[in-house]
C-alpha cells in the first residue's frame, strides 16, 4: 500500500516541473522575438547609416544602404525619411 503512495507522489512531482521548463523556453523565445522585432523597427525607421558603420566605415553614411533598401517600406508605412 505504501509503494503505491510513493509512486503517485513521484509522478505528481515530475509532472509539476515540466510546465516550468516550457514556460521558461516560451519566455526566452518571446524575448528573442521582441528584440529582433525592435532591431528591425530601428533599421527601417531610424537608421541613417549607423547600423552598417562598424562594417563599412564612413561609406555607410554616404551610401546609406539600409535606408535605400527600406525606402519604399518607409513611405508605405507613412514614416518620414526626407
């Protein structure tokens, strides 16, 4: 009789820990998605050459590749860029 009580208690504690791991994973994935979305919004709306300046140097500000790539999207979303 005591063996069946120990088994049910063991199963109950194992089932309790699994949702916490799933919640932690969901939190990590959600946080990463939010950070990626914020970076994309920065690149589309605010970047004027700063994003690629560590890679391209002073050319990034004059060529402004990210701005030109997202230029039509800015106008479509109503963001001023001129």
